[in-house]
C-alpha cells in the first residue's frame, strides 16, 4: 500500500462507520471514488474497503464499483 497517500478525513469517517445493507453500495461508491481520486490504485482501494464490510457483501460488488 502506498504510505505516501493520505486518506481524506471524510473518507476515514465513512470507513470507520460502514453502512449496513441497503446503503452499502452507495457508500462504497463514495469511498472508492475518494480513494481512487486520492491516488490509490484499484487493488489498494479494495484492500482498504473489503475488511470494513460483512462477508455477505460479495467481493464482486466492491470490485465492480472500483473498476
């Protein structure tokens, strides 16, 4: 992971409070957009986002948003 890139405070707040079912997709779109816009590559964004959500959220949904 790129230690030189800082995650914006608003994005950190969203990562600290992941949305539940029904709101997760929209939140992941916001988080992924912020991370990619800040300079993280898609794999780095996935590795930041994935651990924040329960296993019932499929990896494919996250990668679909990121890529």
